[in-house]
């Protein structure tokens, strides 16, 4: 089988959500199937470590793909021309985009429909592109991949002409750096980052959809009864952070709330593993990878009910109404004061996390590619 792959998110030293999903699944498929040829399409020179084996051919486009107009040129001109030249059996696009103008059987990964749920949080040019092209991608793709059952149902709800059997689920997993720490190392992390105090931990983009303003307000309520604890927030500032900054500045306990900014992955994993609990009351996600990472770090989890995070964590988390400050604060208090509850959530997490691993995801994605070809 000749497999062409949109690999534009394999960027050296800059792998994030979609980049890690691409890396972990693609590297395994390449090594598991030496009989197949993988054509990795990129808009910049591909780093040597991403040429995973001898059965990989890297193809760089002349056109970059850095903003909506260039996305259009990349996916509707550069990609079709490369596919026409190399004539793969299947085209796999892992980043929420694909090509309308190719006749090659296409498997398309759609991580979420955030543009429909939170259009005001997306730059206007990007939003217009999504509004125009994502429905076309969904219609054009031979197979659609969602990362969660929750995401699959969201697609079916908003695109009623799509049949459920056209959508497969290939989930995320956690990297090996996410693991529990010995207590003496956790103590050192707390000394370094919270003056030795216990803390709740959040990691992710700092932007409105992540619900950080309510998290800060809920922590204020929690701190009225439990003053000896901190809240650490790790992640880059993204967009529309004015309200978050204002909420923080008005917080009665703002000295206990730290914005750490971007934290290198290995340090971030240790911060998570040293926390009293991981708190992730996001309003919308496609999967919620940090929740799975927290299970591997063996810390209790607080997250949003009726969400992919609730699906992923199941009974390994306390699930809250993300719009209810008292609900979030109550969950924080329950974990902070009840060591047995925290340990119970951790034990459930040890079981639940086994459902998600990159080896299985790679096998599932390969089955999708075979099905994409077989059903032509």
C-alpha cells in the first residue's frame, strides 16, 4: 500500500496536540508496516528524526501553509499535484484539513468542531475558512476519524447527512514522560513552584474556552475554607485573555494563583504528578489529552461533565458543571479534604488509562486506511 500523509505538523521541537497525534501514530504505522510506502508531505524541510524508516519518502511543497489563503493553495493545489504525481492508494490527513480537489481515497481526521461552538473565539479569517471548507471536507472524505465518541456524535448532530458508519474513532494516548513521582521528588517540585504548599494544577492554552476565569473564581471560594493551597496555571496565553487577567487581578486570593506560562514538557509532567489534583473544567474539547496524562501521573482529576474528558476519565474523575463555580469549588474541597477519595480516583485511573495507548491507535488508524481503500 502506498500511503500519502499530510505531515505538516511534524515540526522539530514544536510538537503540540495535533503534532504529537501525528508523530505517535505515524511513527508506529511506518515501523509496523515495512511493506508499505509512506509519502510524507510537508511545507518545510522534514527533520531527519521524522524519516522514521527506509519506507518513508519526504516531499516538500513549494507553497507554505501558514494562514487561511495559503491553506487554500496548499490543500487545493499543492496537495492534489503531489498526489497526482505519486498516485498513492490513500491520502491520510491528520490535522482537520484535507483536499477537495483530489480523487485519491481520503481518510480525514477531524479533532473537534470548535468553530461551530465558539465562533467568537476564532480569528475571522480562520473562521470563514473553516465555515467554508470543513463541511466540504466532511462531504469529500471517504472516511472520517474522530478522536472520541463525543466528537463523533457532535459531527452527526451538526452534519445530519453523514452516516454514522462513515466515522471511525481513533483516540489519543499519553506519552511516557507522564508518570508518578516519588514523594521526595514531588516535595522538591512543590518547594520550587509553590513554596512547599499543596496545589491544584491546570495545563493548557490560556484562552476563554478553557474556562480559566471560572476556575480562578472557584478557587477563591475554595480558599475561603482552605487557605493553605495554591493554584498553578501552566500554558501559553492564546487570545482574548483580557477577562482572565481581570478576573485574576480582582481575585481575593490572587497571590496564591500563579500563571507559569509555557512550561517545558518534562517539567510540566512533574508539576502534574506533584499536584493535589489536576483541574480541567474546559467548556469544549475534542478529547482532552491532559486528563489522560493526569491518569498516568496518578493524580485525582476534576473535569467537566457531559464532555470528552468525562468520557476519557470515566470514574477516575469528579465531574462538575463547568459553568457553576460552587460545583468546581466543592469538588476541589472534596479532594483536598478526603485522601481516600483521591486514592480511589487514582486507582480507577490506573484501570481506565489502559483503554488508550498509541500502539492500539496506530493499529486502528491502519484499519481505517485499509477500509478507505476497500470501500471504493
